[in-house]
C-alpha cells in the first residue's frame, strides 16, 4: 500500500520536470544540436541536484563552532551557477535559432 503511494508520488514529481525540446541551431548538424540541447537540460538538473544537496548538508551540518559551515554553501553556489549558466546558454541559443 505504502509502496504504491510512493510510486504515484514519484510519477507526479516526474511531471514537474519540463520536457526538453531543443531548438535546432542553424549551421549545426541535427544530431549535434539535439545532443547539445539535451546536455544543457541535464546541466540544469545537475544544478538543481547540487542546490538540493547543499540544502540537505546545511540541514544536517554540525552547528558547533568547529564544524565546516561553508561546505553546504559551496554546493548551493555551484548548483545556482550551473543553473544560471545553462539557462543563459539556452536563451542565447534560442535567440540565435529564432
């Protein structure tokens, strides 16, 4: 019963991820353009994972004075940087292809 509910929740979580429909880039081969587009979407998902892992590490971090308090922020900053890089590249490529 609980396993079926977990499966249904995971299915609903998959609906939140937008479909990757890369725009063809003029002058590039179809396969190269498509792989590059999917790579940028994977970079976004990796950035989201990095931010999530940073939040998790912040939640379970040692809060004492001698704990390594900057590591979660490194994960979150790297994740945000990956998201910003990939979204800006997607916007630039879509404006070139339009």
